[in-house]
C-alpha cells in the first residue's frame, strides 16, 4: 500500500470524525432547546445529562501521550 493511500485514509477519517462531532453538537443544541421548553421526558433528560458529562479530549490525550512516549524512547 502506498503512503498516499495511508494519508488519504487518515484524512478521510479526520473529516468523518469532524462531521460527526458537528452533528453531535447540533443534536445537543437541539435537545437543549427542547429541554428549555420542557419537551423532554425523564429518559431523554438523563441521556442529555450523560452527553454533557462525557469527557471530550480522550482521543487527543491518547495521541499526545503516544507522541511523548516516542520522544522519550528516542532520547533514552
């Protein structure tokens, strides 16, 4: 497999992730609006709370740790 194919794959995955994040943010905004006018039931309110409480930087943290670990291994 050529390096260009791997780069294209990574670019496509980032684009899809960014689109998904934007869709999820729009969904949360819409649910916030419905909550504001009292149109959510108990289950929906609970799930909205879970969405709000999710950690948002988990994947980025993993990448940074991996890069830091590589630098440490190269120095040692």
